[in-house]
C-alpha cells in the first residue's frame, strides 16, 4: 500500500471516530471510550508522520521545509489538546468544547495534507518509493507512542529515540488502564 493510502486510511478512521463521538453525546462513558480511541489514533498517526513522512517531504519537495514545519506546528497544538483530554472527565462542557475544537483543527489539517502535501508527494516520488514509505509507516505504527507527548522531539534524530521509549511507557499504561 502506498504511503498516501496508509495515511488517508488513518484520516478516514479518525473521521469515523469523530462521527461516533458526535452520536455519543448523551453517554459520558461512551464519549470517554471514543475520546481514548481518538487520542490513540491521532498520537500514532502524528508520530509516524513526524518520523517517516515529514523528512521525506522536506527532502523531496521544493517547499517541503515550509509544509513540514506548518504540519509540525499543527501537530504540536493537537497534542496539547489531546494531553488535556487524556486527563479530563467527559462529564462537563469543557470536554465537549475541547473535542469540538480538536475536530475542527484536525479536519483543517487533513484538508491541507490531502489537498496540498499529498498530491505534491505523489508527483515527486515514484510508485515504488511510495510503497516503500507505506511499508515504513505501517512498521512505525507498531512502535509509535499511543498517547500525546507535546514536549517530545518531533523530528529525527530525536523522535527515533524518544518515540519508541514513549511508546513502551504508553503501551504499559494502556494495559494497566484497560485501554485497547
């Protein structure tokens, strides 16, 4: 599967979770469960983009530094919200407000990636390269953090060290807290 297909699948999964969250408005327990899934999906997705995709974008595209930097800034902002949500109760209006803002921000981010960055990457790289990167992205998911780490490095080489260490701790916490 190409890198673009892998990432678009992730985007569709998060969009499904956003829809489920909207439908679960009356159930705090269901909202918490879905929010935990959103936190996991977005944490993993951000980590693999930061480790694998954005270095490729920087190297392959003439405006790659600018595109990657803008995306990293958006990731940082999203990670802050995810970290806040990870410690909040779903009972109050602040939780819903924060999730609503996250949805808006992520939808904007996805539009930019799919509308601008991904087409440029597809033009710059051949199918074999995109398939290789797709395999790297899938492998990186297995070792990516499952929780937000806004203060952790978001670019190589730091992310290649901090990411797996954070992932180990996250997966232990997930297990202890009964998160899938």
